[in-house]
């Protein structure tokens, strides 16, 4: 990005961003030192099945309300209008079906992993395939969630990529490892409130600086950004009611019905009724989150009237304009830019921490415990924490995106240099301009990124040290635990019948 168009954080902005990270770590430390102090896998991975519906419902929202959505949805509305808003219609069936079909079955089976059901219903091979698919998908998703806010922040403010990725990975690893699922859920509650506050602040200030609600409405109406109900059955259309309202139901079922991160929250509830209530309470909060994102996109359009700012941003990505809009609107209001950046990183932290904990759970329950049934509770607890800290695999995935960004940037520079060699006058002008840009905003040195890769390597080595099955102390002399109880798969038809037709 051209340094002349870059916005900058004030001290207050950095303080607000730091407070977000500090409070998240503080919640993790509190749960590490209170209650049962995370001494059992039941407490660490399932929160002792003691959570009420309110924190569980807010955690359900935060788990998949990532920075990708907070940046992507306003950019979608800014570019293509409000047709995307109709995905809210899918939330009705997308939450009713999990509440009355999936939750009763999974809760009454007293499972820890959603993929245990696959073995009960089909076979162990199906269970393993489901687990491995989930692990692969979550690791890739974590990388995108870490990289997206870091790249957006770097594009507009010059904040270095490695710093954002490292801060997110370290903070998530710390409070997830020491505080377990309770810490993850309660930090999700705090981070959800920060997300709503950040988006609301941007909307209020944006409407005020654009001329008021009536002026915003006039501009978006004249700009054809208010979309009606589109019942076109053509599947090649970008968005219609059928792809959003009907197709969105299947998306919701994949997220809120069978995804391990969400199932784990249902199963952490005190009772089945609390789990069902938490699913009901997600609906208004999801509608609020969707409304805030869409209204923000409309305010952006009223401000810029659909103008293309790619020349100022140095990228063709529409997503970057969201953060540029935020910094443009809030630049003269100390603290508010930091609040929105805290909103973005709250979304990233909540998603990554949920992924850490769910990955630790499925790895422990589906891949390790079946092969080490005599493992003591103390060793299982130690291994669970090692797996939780080993979830920085997502940070490594984010670093993969960072490495691709470096290669892409290097290719761009080489292309620009080849063009300048054929135009001497342009080369002279570029040299003068680059010297001034270098003084204003020097390029980050490579050693900072190498530090990040070194830290990731050390964490990986620690994980291997704690989880290697051939270590001598894994040869346990304790008597074997009681083998698994009789196969309950014959009871499954009865469980489904009870769930669908309660007496």
C-alpha cells in the first residue's frame, strides 16, 4: 500500500488491543487456578458438563463468527447488495433440527467426540475417516482465520504480519492450555461482546459522518444495493433465495449440528434441556451479527458510493477496503480504531481457541485412547494439554499463507523491476519515490519472521516430547482399566425414537 494512504494506530488503540489479549489470558489463568484446577480430562475437555445455556450460546456464536465473516460480509454487501442477508432465513431450520434431532441423540449417549457416534452406528474405520477429515479441515481453516485479520491490518496500517500471527497463536495457546474448555467458553463470551461493540461503533460513527440515516438510505437505494427476494431457480446466479435460504440450511447443519467444536459445547451443558436452550438462544444473536455486518456494508457504500480504492490499498481484494473504511472513519477518534481491530482479533481468537480444544478432544478420544485403554487419568490430562498447545498447527498454517504472501510480493517486485529497466525515466522517478517510502515505512526484515518459525518449531518439539508413545514412562505398570462397556449400537434405534417422539 502507498505509505501516503496508510493510517496509524495511536497509543490508546494499542492499549485497547493489549487489554483484549490480557483479559483473554486472565480468564484462562482464573479457570486454571479455580474449581478443579483442570486436573481431569472431563474438566479440561468437557468443562465438567456444568455450563449453563447463556455462556454456551454466546460461545456457539463466537466459534464460527470469524474475522473472515466480519470482513467478508460487509465487503460482499458493498459490492453486490443485500441479497446475502437472506441467509438469515436458513437459521430457523438450521437451528431447530440440531436442537430436536442431533442434541438429544448425542447428549443421551454421553459422548465426548461426535465421531464416536460413527463407530457406534457404522464402524471404527468410518470413525477414523471422519476424525482425520475434521482435523485436516480445521487446520486449514485455522490458518485462514489467523492470516485474514493479520493481512488486513498489515495492508492498511503497515502492522507487520508476523507480529499479528504470533500474538494470536501465543495468546490462544496459553489460555486454551491452562484453562481448558471453561476458559475457552468464557473468553468467547467476552470476545463476542467485543465483536458486537466494535461493529456497532463503526456503524454509528459511519452513519453520523455520512450525513445521517436518511442520507445513507438515499445513497444505497439510488446505488441499487437494496435487493428484493430473488426466486430465480438458475443455479448459476451468485445469490438467490434458494441458494441462501435453502442451501444455507445444510451449511447450518454442518456447523451447528455435527461439527465437533459445537457438539462439544452442547455436551458441556449441565442438562439436555440447557443444551437445547443454548441452541435456541443462538438464533437472535446470529441475526444480530448478520444485521451488523450487512448494515456496515451499506454504510460503507454510502460513504464511497462503490468507488474502487484498489490503487490506494495496493491490492485488488475487496476485503481490504473494510479495514480502510474503518480507519478512515475512526482516525480522529482515539481508541475506536483499536476497538474494531480488537473486534477482528476477538473473532480470530474465539475461532482458533475453539479449534485448539476440539482438535485436542478428537485426537485424544478417537486416535489415542482406543490404543491406550490403560492410560492413567494424570497422563491423559498431561497429554490433552500437550495436544492443546500442539494446536498451533494452525499458526503454522497461517505461516504457510504468510510464506505464500512473501513469494507473491517478491514476484510483484521482480515484475515491477523488469518494467522499470525498460523505462529509464520511470526508473528514476521510482527510485526517488522508493527512497522516501523507505524512510517513512521501512520494509520488515526477514529475521522477525524467522523468529516466528523458530517458536513454532520449539512448540512442536515440546508436543512430541509429551506425546511420543515409545517413551519409557508410557509403559505403565498400573492394572488395566475396565474395558469398554457392551456395544450400545443396538440401542440406537430406541434413542432415535425417543429423541424424535418424546413421551
